């Protein structure tokens, strides 16, 4: 099966930028780079097997196409939807955040 391209939405880019800035300020460039490497690895996994992500929050939010994938070694979840020709990264959120308040149906359409 051919991999679909992974594209990030504006909110996901903002999530990533703020997380990198936080890690740079609080833990240094090495940790920020490690976060980006873990994110890239997770995105590769999503591209290979988009159907493998959990639908837990999709069910809670009544957004059937919403899935999430965890980052290794960092407490973050990648939220995404699979479209016919691509995978769209909706948000990248810390696991302690109130996901149900931060993701809406508009984010996933």
C-alpha cells in the first residue's frame, strides 16, 4: 500500500512551535531536538499505518474519523484524520491538556 502524504494544519504547527520553544527554554536544544525527532518518527508510523491510531477521543467527541497516536518518551498525542489522498495532522497536544475542550469538529473537516 502506498503511503499517503502527511500534512499539518495551522493549529498543529502552532502546537509544535510552542512545544519546541518550551523545551528549548526549559530543557535545552537537545531535548527540543529529541522532541522533533520523536514527532517525526511518530508521523512516519502514522503514514505507514494510519488506521492503527486509537479512536478514543474520536468516540468521546463524536468525530468518527479522529484518531490519535502517542509520541515515544514525550507525553504528547498527535491527533489526525485520514482523508482519501492524505493524512491531516489536526493538533499535537500534551496528554495533560483538556483535549475535549481543544478539538472541535471544525478542526477535523
